[in-house]
C-alpha cells in the first residue's frame, strides 16, 4: 500500500512539473507574435517563473507547519493544484487582450514580458505550493523506526517535479507544438494539472484517517479542476485564435492575397508587423521590392553557387532557383521544420531541386565549415522585424568575407542619424567593407522619409540602385560598433522599433 501511495504522489509531482513548464513554453510562444521571442524576453519570463516557483515552495512550507494530519495535507495540496489549473486557464484567456493592450500603450517589450511572467506565475506558485504539502503528508503518514524521513521525502518530491519540468520544457517545443499544435498542447497541460488535483484529492479521500471527511472540501477541489478544463476548452473553441503553423523553433502565419491581379501568398513569424516572404504562384517570383533587387543583383553577377542565411518562405531563393536551374543554392535556417511548412502551405509545391536546405544556425554552420565558398551571399535572417544580431557583429561579417565575394543583407531599420539600432548595423558594415560598403534605402533620395521603419539593403558591392554608405547624409560614423565581446546591438533591440 505504501508503494502505491508513494507512486501516486510521485505521479502528481511529475504532472505538476510537466504542466507548469509546458504552459510557460506556451506563454512564451504565443507572446512572441506581440513582443518577440528574443533571449532577453525569454530570460525575463523565465525569471518570473522561477520567482513564482520559489514563492510557492516557501508558502507551501509555511502552510505545512499548521497541518498535523495526513488527510489535511493532501486535501490542501489538491486544493492548491486545482487553483493552479483554474489560474492558468484564466491566464490563457487574459493573455492575448493584455498583450494587445500593453503593446499598444507601452513601448518596452521587457515590461510586457514581466506582465506575462507574473500572469502565469500565479498558477505556477499555486502548483509548486503542493510539493511541500505532499512532502508533509508522506512525513506524517509514514514514519520509520528512527523518526520522520522529512529530508528524504522533500528531496524525492523536488527531484520528481524537476524531472517533470524538464519534460515539459523539452517535449513541448520538440514534439507537442509541432505535432499537435499550440491550443491542443494548452488543453493537455491544463488537463494534467486537473488530473493531479483529482489524484491528490482522491488519495486524501481514500487514506485511512480518524479525522472526519468534509464533503465540501474535496468536492470543491473536483469542481475547480473540472472548471479549469471546461474554461480552457471553451476558450479554444470560441476564440479561434490563429496560432500559425508550429515548428520546434517558430510559428509561421500564412495568408493568401492578390497582388497586381495575381494570386499571391505571404508568410511571416510576426503577423501585422512584417512579411517574411511574398510569392506569386503563376510567375514563380517573389513580390517584395528587396527580393527583386536581390534577384537583379544576382542576374548581374551570374554566380554559380549561392548561400542564403535565413529562409523565411524562401521566396527569393525559389525565384532564383526556378529561373536558373544551373545554379546551386544553399539555404541555411535555424528552423528545421521550415521546408515542410513552405512546401505544404506556402509554395504548395516541392522546393526546387537545386536548393539545398540546411537546418542549422547560419553562423554556427559557416564557422564549422570555414572553407565553404560561395559566389554570392544574402543575409536575410530575422527575429520578427529585428535582424539576427549574431550575424552582424564585426567578427561575423569578417568571417562571411572569407566565405563569399559578393554579400548583400536585408535589414529593417530607419535611415536616421539618431537611430542607434540602425546606425550600429551601418557602422559594422562600413567597418568591415570600408569604401565597398553600399546602401539602398527608399529614403536615400527622399530625406522626408527618414523616420520611416523600412527595409534597407546593404551590399559590399554596388548593387542595383545603391550608393556608397559614406555618401548618405544620415550615416553617423561615431556610433559604437557591435562585436562578439560587446553585444551593443542589444541595447537598441527593443526601444529602437
């Protein structure tokens, strides 16, 4: 009997840890469409998570001091687990309106990240409160000949809930989100918490005790757990939130449209703010001006081997590949699940046979393959509307010089001398390429447009329509550089846009 009870307690701890961290991955992923998914944002949300868990452990320990019977400990643990389930369910409903309101009124996504962390931290705190309470149950219920094994019980419970947390934080992005989707994963996590609350309360009812059992206590636990599942399912079916096509590292949103009376499709990881690729089905061409400039530059250079750092919808490499079957193209993107999304939902056709896709971090791959040589390189890797900063350090650009003679980069910024984010990118480009640093921006000839956020093309050769970077009035050469040792670009990452 003791082994059976211990097994149930460990299962409860495992479910609590799995659901708690799984829901946090859900919160980070669905928040990314509003505030991005950078290291800083993820770090802030995880910090709030750890604080919530610490508060829950502390408060659970305080509650345990006033509990003197095994049944009381289990009933209280079941109660806080049911509160955790309903808190998370309510947080999921509040999250999207809260993010929309915060991003509309607050410029800093860090503050929004703190808000998300606190919102889900309530449920996490309730969940972790159950662990000391179950530990107290085990210590009161099963004493050995030498006394109470409180330390052993506490270590065992914390270890198992940590294993659950590891499972939640790894299986969620790798298996659950790509294969069952964001909302189904959410339902699974809430159900896991509800089941843990049920198991805990059920065990309290069945445990032998001289203490009378109050029907209202355990029934309220069941009711709250059931309400959490019902609220979550109602939220999923009623709101119909577009969560995109999930992969292990990203979520892609695809929209059919008409451009110049032609059927087109767009793909983005940040709907309403950016469009990663635009594709015309009949013409087999991309429909972004910066993509057209890139294709024109490629037509002028006539390279035999090309590499694209960042794939998105692969609109530009697909156009080049379809119209130049003799060229060998390599697309490197960190999202290994991207080709399936692109073929099934974006291009609605197989990727061109002369395109080789490599699912890897672009800089990491080229660092491991320093001898790789390409006639042309396009840097087109974004996190939302911000560039992947590790590709624009002095060290990275110098490495890319060794990989390719002709390099273009697509960035989103402002042609403005006071815009630190853009100026850092410009200065790095000029530092590496010197007099061969060129720029193409819609504001080059129209200084009235220099406050607009826009796509800007950087080249280390005179690409079509470009001018020397040193010849544009908005280039401020006194801006500090961005290096691997001093990631200065991050200072402008949020407030810049």
